[in-house]
C-alpha cells in the first residue's frame, strides 16, 4: 500500500507537469532545440557558434524525441512524454528484477515505491525533458535481460541494450563495467558476447560519428566531458548528501534489523556462497555500477542533483532485496512486518517533502503566456541567450543556447572549444532586442551591449512567476533594446 501510494503520487504529480509549456528546469527548453535539429534535418554535431553549439550528449534521446515530434509537434510536452514513459518503464522493471531474484512481488513493489519517492530528492527530474529517465530505463532493461540470459544470444541482447544506453548518456559504461564483468565470470558465453558488443559498438559509434561529422562528434561526446574538472569533496559528500540523508530512516532500520537478527556478527558462509552464485550477485554488480555512476556524476564539475538518480536506483534495488530477506526470515513476526511498513511510510514521506512545490501554478502559465506575447511584439531580431526555446514559441528565429556555450567553454582546450572561442563575443550585428536573466550575462557581448543598447525593463516577467520549481532559480528579467530603434520610435 505504501509503495502503491508513492508511485501514484509521482504519477499524479508528473501528469500535472508534463503538459506545462514552459521550462520546469533551467535549460529544459534548450534540450528541445537539440531535438529540433532532428525534425529539421540539421546535423547535431558540427562547428560551434552562437547560432548553434551542440550539447555533449550522444544522439539517441534526441533522435527519438525528434522523430516523435514529427507526429505530435515539437514542444516540451513531447520530450517530457518520452521521459515520463521511460520512468514508468523503470518502475515496472524494478518490480520485475526484484521479483525475479527474490520471488517476491511485494519486495519488487517496495523497490519501485522507494525509487518513486526519490522523485523530489533529485530535483523532480524523472519527467523532465532530459536524457536521464531513458538512460535508467535502458540500464534496468539490460540488467533484467542479463538475469534471464544464459547463451550468446542473450548476451547479444544485453550488449545491444547497453550500447543504446551509451548512445543516450556516456556514464552508461560505468554501470555496464561491473555488470559485464560478472557476466563474463559467471555466464561466460553471455558475458563475452555482451562485452564485445558493448565495447565494439561504443568505440565504433564514436569512430562512425566522427566520420559522419567530419571529426566533430568526439570533441563533444568524449573530449568535452573528460575536459571538465573534478570536485573532490564529493568523494565524501556523495555518501552523505545523496545516500545517508535521503535514505537515513531505511538505513538505520536496516542496521537495526541486521544487528537484532545477528546478521552483522554471525554471517552464514553457506548463505553468502549461495548469494554470490545466484542472480542476486548479478543485481549487486548492477547496484555497484549504479552507485559508481552517481558518484562519478557528482565528481564531475557542473553535475546537478539529477546525476544521483542512478545511485537512488541502486538503493531502491537494495531495499527491495532487504525487504524480501525480511519476509523470508522465519523469525519475522507480523509486528515486525508492520514496523517495516511504518519505516517505509516514514521514509517516503520524508523524501516526498524534500521539494514540496514542484508543480507550476496558473500564475506561472499566465506569466509565460504574457512573456511570449511580449517577445512576439518586439521589432526585428531578438536574442534570449539562456532560453532560445522561448523564441521558438514566439515564432522568432532561434540561436544557440548560452548554457551549451558555457559548458563547452568550461572544458579544457579541444577542437570544438577553440572554434567556439573564435566566434565570441556574441555579435549583436542585426539584433534589435536582447533579453537576459541577470546583469552578469551582459559580458557575453563585450562592450557592444552597453554601447548600442538601452535597458528598458528590469522585470520582463514580474514577481516570482516562471521561475523553475527546481534547479537554478532564474528567468528572463532584463530587456535591452537597440538605442537607435528607441530614438526612431520616440521621433515618430
């Protein structure tokens, strides 16, 4: 009942968000512009400029959403629909994986419920127009297929799914490594085939990508991410912020149960050996990879809380296995089971209150509508560096995302970064109006903005409306209009 409520609460919340036409995360709209390249038949990877700067992600999510947009129209709801569907698939796979290993549907539902409860802990990211939910779906699908596989044909399926995961987000390989290593040791035919397909496919996709883009693929997919710095403090903080704090109630209760049953002091060698030889150890290898992926994301400079989603999947799987162990334990009493349900309820309640308000309001929608109407009424060419998608909604020409530009500039020198530097600062030739989030953004244009433009408004979107409910609290704020245009309007 607790798990069903947690899942239902997520679904109801997501359904209130999916159709919202404006950004729920800081650069959600910029993701739409990547998918737009697919619908418009334009290349995703090439020389960067202020007209278009690629994102450092492989193409699968954008291929899927771009092709879907051919049918439904290009919009944030279209991309969110893919993420939402993927998140539901992940919840189902959690149930199937835990049930396959433990023969307990209840334990599987608990795992799914715990993961659904982390929705707000990770910034309400499951239904966002981002690649993360598709990645989790593919990683869990690979784990489930690996559980069922005993031959090279099964290994082929596992390898292909892991390749698709890599084509969604590069950290899929962090999860794949321990999963494949386990398969090679325990199910050689399956593991060797899966490893070869994953390795050859991943390397081959980068080589092929470079050949198809005149060498522009790997500077984004490989060099840009590897060129970012590391934040060493997350080696410790990850275990506190992303594991201990959100899952504290379950962790304490688990330790109490293990101690009270003597499992901490008197481990049974026969059970340990059986566990290592069983499907449980395969799931544990996936858990290890998911935890490492979460840690790697946090160590990566610029990683937001969403990078912890793989780690939260790992903990959900562990909780499912633990619940199954409690249910099977002959010393478990109805009173203990009731206590376990209370613990789970308290844990989900704490996680659900992490970000209490993640749904946009009617004021947000109204302010968004008014802002788009005002952009549509502006004369000439308009720039909105941090929100180019809003130009699309206003039927105006779009440009590169300033967020993609900043991300590329933050990496070490490589071919793409050097080419971008050659096109900066952002030219204002032929531009009539500029909308910025903050005064610090004026540096993007060198002296030209202060010289040729006049600040006419400091509250383009008044009040607190249109600020994303999670992620960076920012919105369009400052409106600059070319001074010569203002003089013409005054004279007339």
